[in-house]
């Protein structure tokens, strides 16, 4: 990899710090026992030293909106200075910061008064973005919104994430507002810093029919591939979003995001098998199968490094640089973690040889953390967290990742 390849790790504020003012804090009872999760908010200086120890040259983290703006009409200077201090430490250590503005959580006041399907959500989000951009001028790389589709499917169709709605019309409204927020944030960040590098982080997967011979399974997997991976890519290319779900009428709408990207952030974890099941919503059942005997993670997700190549090929139609903004595995087994990292980095190296323009890789995650629907037992970290003593302990995979970074970089 070239010397300017971004080798990093990714985290999100709420998953490490918690926040009493965030919607998720009240949403998930599991958090009551560990509201400060890893206590990273207070231990951040020590945790940032781990980045140096790893030898990464980039770090993706998020700022927690509900800490910065705990009430609608109140900015919290202490929180602002806190995130400024993180950026200062990173710059001092030659580590490129990549800041995520929205990583699933919202302040409670926003969730109660202006959730994403409400029209004022966009202006409320924008005033927060304006605040953050004006105080973090030293940041060049931005992710506006992490995994808009996961947020929408979880929050507006499945109802398993806040605001816990199951309504297609609200889903569409929220989708429209999230994409408009991205566009407005994109323009704003560029008005503050001409050389800003702005993207979303898009969760992508590969899809396969559960039973190859079953035409319904095959059809579902084509729908999924188109909706989950391509519809957003195409919207960035054309300014038009087309959504086709099985058994419901297709939707088309203009979205103001054409070309509003400087790179494309991909979060890739797994392959999903689809089975037609008339008893399920839209007839879809999701399955994880260990088809190639590479194993599954503690989340049950199939380890499927080759899917990353397929996804990167799909993204390359945008003809802009690609950064893998998340890729990782939840496991207690360090050997499995090492193998996971190596096999995915190998795929990236292969893609670079095929002229796919990948500019960075961020392993998820630096530390074990709160994993939304799974609580505290999914161990994604390169450093293990003991939630009783708050001690951080390197896994063998931490040293291995350092070795990968050193051995794969050309100086
Ligand atoms: C992604 C999320 C991230 C983390 C990983 C495991 O979908 O962006 O916060 O939970 O999954």
C-alpha cells in the first residue's frame, strides 16, 4: 500500500462513552448497568495512546450530538472542548482524524420533538453540524451519517432501534430528510474547508439465495442487492433514488445528493443468505450460513472476505476514492480475529492490483464496546475491555494488526 494509505481503527462515541442525554440511553435497559460503557469519555487520553501503540495513521471516531447539545437551546462547551482535545492529540501524533457527525444516536429532545421523519429534523441537524464544523476546523475527513439504511430499517421498518416505528410512509420521509441532511452538511463542510473530504458510511453486504434452486430466494437476493447496495450508489450518481421492495409498489424520488461525495465510505462485515418465507415481513427471512467453512463470528455473521471484493467493485462505478470505514469481527478467539484481518486486507491488496481505488482501511474497533442490539458481549475490540476494572488488555490481534500495517506499507 502507498504511504498515504489510511490505516486506521474506527469507534463511535456512544458505543464507548454512553450519554444520559441520548435517545438510546433510555431505549435500551441494558445500558442502565453500564451507562458510561467503557468510561472512554474520561479515559480518552490513555485510549488514544493505544493508537500510537498500534501504529495507525488515521482514526475514525464520532462526536456525540447529545453531549454537545444536551438541550435544544444549550451548547455544552465542556463537551466541545473535549472533542477539540481529541483532534489536537491526534494531530500532534500525526494521526488523521475522520469525524462522524451522526452515528445512530440522537439527543432526546430531537428524538421527542423532531425525529427524522419530521420536517424540522434537517434544520436542527444542520445547526449542530455548523457548530461542530466551526469548532473542529482542523478536521478534513468527515462522515455525515453512519449507515443511513441501517438507521432507517431499524428505526422505521423493523422498529428495533429508536424511534421504534414500523411505518413505510415515515420510513420514506426519514429517508428523504437524512439524504437532504447529508447534502446540506456536505455543502456546509465545503464552505468552511475547501479541501474537505466528505462521505457517508454505507453498510454493504453481499447477498445470496438460501437455496440456489429456489426462484423466490434468488429473486429476493437480487432485490436485496439492488436495494441495500445499489440504490444509494445510483442516487449519488444520478440524483434519483429508486426503491423496489418485493410485493410493494416501487418508489422513485429526486434526492439532492448527486455528486455530493469526495470519497465513498464502505462498512463491510458479511454475506447474508435470503429465504422466502411468506410468514415474514415482505416474505423475507435473513440467514447466516457458513458456506465456505471459514466460520462465523459471535454475532453469527458469516466470515466472507471475498464479498468485500464484490462490494468494492460495485462502489467503483462512482469513480471516486473508496475508504473502508468499518470492517471487523466479534470474537473471543484472537486467532480468528487475526485471520479475519489478514484475509480482508489481502482482498483489498488484490483490488488495488485491479485498479480499484481503495485509499484506506479502518478496523472496527479499537476497544470492545456497547454493540447496539447485542449489548456488551460482542467483542470487536483489538483491545479487550474488562467492564468491572475498566482495564484495557491488548488481544494478540492488536500486535498482528500493527504487523500488517508495517509489512504492507511501502515507504
Ligand atoms: C456497524 C455499526 C457500528 C458497529 C458495527 C459492528 O453496523 O456502524 O456501530 O456496531 O456495525
